[in-house]
């Protein structure tokens, strides 16, 4: 059963958003990836958000660039948690996307992640954490992921100074 939705405003966002999908796939979480544009397909956005809960989605990871209203508008139409990923934009490098997503007025929250690849990957990990509250397999997998990451850092060597 699909548990997580990964949506983005354009297929041009996929380079970034695939990092969320990659994490979900690696953890064995079923997800769907869709293009849903807030301003170009507003009716689809409404339908997606309004059916999210009944379709069993536990969270929606939403990425967009520029005037990035997709995460906020999804959150306006569903109580399923929305995790927003600011996608780097051409002129303002994603600072516009970040501010658009993070500065939600009080009452409709969007959990906002870092601009770009790190934000997408972390949104994927955060979605796994949400599911892990009710899923022991995922909790153990997350702990193993953290342990492996820790060992990688502990094994890091630095070059000698000449
Ligand atoms: C936003 O506009 C999308 O999320 C994308 O980041 C940006 C550019 O879209 P395209 O012109 O590449 O379709 O809606």
C-alpha cells in the first residue's frame, strides 16, 4: 500500500526530488511520485490533497521552486502532514522557494527542509521516521542507517600537513 506521496511542481524538479524517492526506496517504503503544479494544475492539486487521507497516505513530500506555493496549498487542503522541499530556482537559487515554503502563516503548518538535494533526502528520512513510530522494521532500519553513517565518519582520515 502506498504510504508516502512525493509530488513536485514540474518534471524539472525531479533531479532534486529523486533524492527523496531514493531514500524511500532504499528503506522499502511504498510511495508514488507525481507532477502536480499549484498554478498550472490547481484542480489536480485540490483532488490530490482531498483524496490523500482516504488513499492511505501518511505524509506528502512536496517540492517546488520559485513562488513555491505547492506545499502550502496541499497543506491547506489536507491534514496529512506535508514536508516541503525548496527546489533551487534559476535566478534566486532557491531562496525564493525556501521563503515561500517556510513562511507559512500560523494555522497551516508545512515542515520545511533545506534547499535542494539535502532537503529532499532529509524529507525522505523524516517520512521514514514518521512511519517508524508504528513500524519496528523501519525503526531498526533507521538505527542501522545512523550507525553506518557514524562509522563512516569515525573512519574519516585527514591528510598530513606537508
Ligand atoms: C515551479 O516552477 C516548479 O516547481 C519548478 O521548480 C519551476 C520551473 O518549472 P518548469 O518551468 O521547469 O516547468 O512550478
